[in-house]
C-alpha cells in the first residue's frame, strides 16, 4: 500500500487538533513497554518516526500529558485526550507520531518492535526486527537504512 509522497494528514479523535507530515517516516515501530500499554490502553503502541522539520500541527494546541521531560514529552488533544505524538529531547531531530491518527493508516505496519521483555505473551506483530529493549545505538542507522530500502513494503 502506498502513502502519498508529499504530505500526510492526521487528527485526534475529536478533530480539534490536526497535524501533517511532509516527508516519509524514517521507521515504524511497535513498543511493548508497560508505559505504552497503559497510555495506549492496548497491548502496545504504534509509532511512525518522522523528521521533526517535516511535522507541523496545523490546527489546535496539543498539551503535554503522560510523561513530561526531561526524557520524553507526550502530547495530547486537550479536548478528547488522544495521545498524538511524542518528542524525545535526546532525538531532537525526530518526532514519534501515533500513525493510526493519520487519515490513511493502512501502511503503518511496524518494521521493528521494542521492549519485548514487557510484551504480553499472546501478542504477535509482523515486525522484521525485535528487541528486548531498544536497538543498540550501533544498530539504529542500519535499521533506518534497511527501512528506507524496503519502505514500499511498509506503505
């Protein structure tokens, strides 16, 4: 499945906060940590990581909630409380977006899964790469390169 090349749009559940991204994701992921399970009210959270300059809030004013600095800032719609995106100060050039909020989420299959040490025993994902924690720093760039090579499979 293909996503539009130039721009993707998304919204919270109530539509008060809208955003767009103007570049393809650098990678997609499923996180199985207990924090994501609780915040997503699900077995895991999905993430599409985009270059920060390509991400723009186009309507509304998201608010911080959940975890807030210094390591993570989660942003939510102030009205419906939808968890929309996460900024990680250590990765200032990237924004983690909840990809199912995009108008066309069909392509959002996770390329990697993280924190499988906290994964619920019955959960399966189609991720190509799996990590008990997070990928070691030396593996992150090769993961991004592999995702870029196979991106058409994940859109």
